[in-house]
């Protein structure tokens, strides 16, 4: 019996097409409520891209749920995560034209004490919407192609 792909399986397919081969081998891990994207090792790195469903308590405009799309720094030490964000913000003029005003740099939604994010949120999307996987995949691909050169420039 065939299994229907989940929203984030479909998002992964879009991201593969949007990112292309120029940045190297992209790794993707789709789950029921999210997609993680990274480069390098087979196991996910602490600094990666994500699209995920989050609770409404994290997004003022959300009533039921929200999507978060962007970059995460999930190193165990807050200083390491702050350094990653400082580097990204120091190069803001290189990625902001591609990503627009939506990305917010700040504490991780739900775990702001250590982890950091550069991401945007979409309140109450229709998870069954016909074009949602394409929209999310393209937007996550935008983050990858705009930020990955800066992330690698340590």
C-alpha cells in the first residue's frame, strides 16, 4: 500500500531543487512536523536550516499554530550561538536583499536560554494548502542559498 508523503517530505523535494549542487551535498531529514537541512556530516549539525510547526504561544498573531522557517544555531554553549548570530548580522548586507525584512535574529522559539535563530514565522497557515509545500520549500531554499556562504566563511 503506498504511503502518502507528508508536507515536509514534499518541502524536502522542493528544497533539493531550489538549492542545487553548488553548495555541495545537502542532507535533509523530514519529520511529521518539520524538516531539517544541513551540509557536511551525515548526522545533523548544530547549525542548520529548519522549517517546522510550532505552537501558537511563540507567535503573537497565531491562534492555532505557526510555521517557523530559517536558520538555527543549537550549539550547547550560548557564547557559540551568539558568535554565529554576530557573524550573520555582521554580513547582513549580503543576505538581507535576498531574504527581505522578515528574518528576525534572536532567541530560539521555546528554548531561548541557549539556542539562537534567524528565522521568520507564518501564523496559522493551512497545512493542507495546495501550494504550501512549494512556498515553504522555496523560502527555506532562499535561507540556505543566502546564508550558507556566510556560515561557511568563518
